[in-house]
C-alpha cells in the first residue's frame, strides 16, 4: 500500500527518491510522483502506472534538480489512478507540498469547509484536504500548522511535507500508518519501510503515533503533539541488504518460496533448548498459561489461514477452545472478551489496519492478554501487543506471502506444544517426539523444493483453466484455503476452497468435465472420507490432483495426478503440503504472464480498512 520516501541533504534528491520508491514497489501502487525544491520553487512530476514511467519522464530524476524532495507511490483509495490523483499534492500557491499514506476519514466534511473558504480542489483524493488545511493554518511556523491539522483530521496518516519558505527542512508525521526515519552520511531520509533506506543507513527511528519529525541535512528532531522535543532511540536493522534484493531469482516470490527452510529453522531453533520449547519473549508462567480459558486468533488473509490451522493444533494438543476470526469482522462484532481470554493477532507486516484495530479492541477489555505473532520488528502490532513472538522470516517483498506464512505456522506449533505441556495435556516424552518432528520440517521442505520441476510441468497444463477447486477435511481444509488464495491472487484464476464434506451442499454443481480439483489428504484418520469425496467429483468429470503423504499409493487409482509429501506428525502437515501448492500457483501465474510479485489491485501492507 502507498509508499513514501523523502530526502534532504547534500545529494540530488530525485534519484534517491526513485531508488527508495523502487524498493517499496512491493507494497503495491498504481501511480507515482516526486516533488523537489529546486532552490526557487517546488517542482512536481507525476505519472500513472509503473515507477519506470516516472523515471523515464524525469530522466532518472535529472529533470528535477534539488537536494530536498518527497516521493510517493499511490495505491488508489479515493479517486481513480491518474496523474491528477497521484501524489504529491500542492496547496493553492504551490508553496506547501504533501505525500500521504492512509485515509483521512472526515475529508468530505473538511473539503466542504475549505471550499466555503475559497479553496479549490483539483483531485478526488482525501490527501489534497491536508495540503489545503496546512495552507489554511500556516502562519510561518510549519510545526504549528501541522499540529492544527493533526487536531482536525480523523483517520490514518503518514505524511511527508515540504514548505517552500523553510527550504532547509522537511517534516514528517504519522498516525496508524508506518513511517521510519534515518540519518545517513550526506543527509536525512524518511520512508514507509526499511528496504527504502537500507542503502543509506541501518540505524532507523520508528515514528510513533502523533509524533512529528523535523529533518534537516545534519539534524533530526522529534516532537510530540504539544511541540515538545522528545528523545528517541534508533533501532539497528540487522538484515543483510541482499535479503531485500532478488539475489539471482527471477521473482521475489520464487526466492521467498526457496527461503522457507531457512525461515522455518530461524523461527524454530532459537526456541528449542535442550530438547524443550522455551519461548522467553512470551513472559508467561505455566500457571498463567494454565489459566487461559479461550483463545481467539484474529488476522487477515493468509495470516487468518494460519489461524484456521492453529485451531486444530491448539484444540487437539492443548485442549483449549479456539475461535478464529477475520480481523475486519472481529473488530465490529462485539466479541465476548472476558478474563482468561487470550487474543492472538497474526501479521507479517504488523501494520494491517484491521488487525491493529482488532488488537486495540481486545486491549480495551481487562483481563484479556494480547499476543502478537509478527514478522516486522518494531511494527505497530509488535509494539502495542502485551506479548510479541517474532517470526524470523526476514523481509518478505512479494505481495503474496509464502515464507512469513510458513513461519507463522511454526510459531503456532511451538505455542501449542508449550501450552499443552503447561496445562498437563502432553508428557515430556510426547512433547519431545513432536519437537523432533518439527526439527525435521526444514529438511523435508527442502526435499519438496528440490522436486519443483514436476509441479511446474503440471502447472503448465492449467494456465488456461477458468476455475480450480481445493478440498480437504480438518487441517487439510485449512491448507485448501491457503492453496486457493495463493492461486487466485497471483494467477487471477477463479478458485474456491471447500471443506470436502460441504461439497454436496451446493458446490458440486459447479464441477464439470475437466474441472481441476486439488484434493488434500494428509490426515490419515480422514483419508477414507476424502476418497469418497474425490470419487464424487471424479464421477462428475473433475480432474483430480491429490496431495497426500508418501506411502498412500492406492490414491493413484482414485485420482489423476499425485504429489507426495514426506511423513510428519498430522498436526504439522500444512507446513509441507503448502509448498507444492505455492509452487503450482507460482508457475500457473508465470505461464499466464502475470506480474507475480505485484499482482493487480493488491498491496503488501494493507494499512487502510
Ligand atoms: C496473501 C497475503 C495476504 C496477507 C494479509 C495480512 O498472500 O499475503 O492475504 O496475509 O493481507 O497481512 P499481514 O500478515 O501483513 O497482516
């Protein structure tokens, strides 16, 4: 979702802005723009479409000379993608310029008010309201105007702002939209996310809600909403710069699929000590764990799907009732949150607007513990949760999640085993066996990855498919949900996932000659039931791709194509079965010529409702 980069320093700003925006391309966008102060005026250039259009238009930034500038990639919310709606946005005399991430919820009211005061709007965006409102309040003191605007706007924002009559300064402020700041040898920089600044600095400041930043060439100062200067600690980013580069792979998604063994190991190994699970960061005693009466897992998209798996694992191992909720539903449905409830918010980015709102809703209730399972260190969800368990997937750039999803599953397995032990539901020996199975997962994922050509060949046959179904029971239903989402989001082929037992209640009418049905059969106790479901769809003409455990060879009689996964504990099969489904989706999308890393209409970090 929208990307912001800003720079003030000794170097030419525009090339730095373009470079930073390129690193944020993964967030998803449909237009881009730059504003640079050239010593006399602020000059703006915008272009609909990919960043390279803007780069060509501005001759790699050379057409916009100057050492202070802000840049933006826009993911349209208010108003179509167009040059006019693209950011940056000016005030009326082009002396103030703004880039914005987030949504100004009361923009219509503010727009009407500003119109009655003679302001004219050229775009359909909510952001333009901010530019005019700043103009309205500006009396020569940028900070004063910014504070007044903060008091008037409702919603979420990360803003980068330049004032023509303060050419040695750049301003930034945020509420509920991420923003970071860094100081490098030749200047100061702001951005929506770490990859944009890594080339220049590894020490970044995470801006908190309602903090204002004044950046100068040599200096960065932070203020609260009362304009009092505050001190902030920087965070050292330890990632290898290459982690945010493609590293020889054709796409980030393929690279990240291949990084899963490492991501799983990195998330798992530090939490296993002497054959026991130690989750130090949880900070809960066994008595506190034993007192949990109910768990809600709340998340969006693929992160929600890990919650569906977690329900089976927690209920099965720890015997704690689990409800899984979509964050966008949970936040408005007045859930019953009483003493003894734990709410687990799962998020790769840690910035998903609905998940963050669900977290805040949960925190309003006394006696409720909120645990965040988060990948991005220092993100809003990580900061606001009572407890944080990080997934160590490293930066995930492709819009469609793969390695973050896999590490979220690992976090859940670890928690479920630990909770089961603390509640006396699992002996030391049983837990030990499960841990051994967990430790084999990275190697088993490697085996599946080594076999990707076979899946690639199969995928090539389905490039022209109109729709594809995924079916499974129990944990296999959870895998089906993820397999189906992965396929549809990057290949644009319509796809549905069904609990296999539900087929007869409507969906089976969609099956016709040649329809591909991907059947998941990793749960041995449900194997026979699944065979019956497969026969039902085959009888109606479906072509059945079965994904099952190695050794289940009799499935070859009942299906048309089989992918075997190595044997593991039934609770952990999702970690293996999802790999061929990711590979399948990737190659179908490639075969169709889709932009797999940046699928249409999607954003990596969904920071608006
Ligand atoms: C799908 C995908 C999304 C995210 C969802 C939540 O491949 O990536 O469905 O899982 O937008 O995002 P996070 O985990 O950042 O909260």
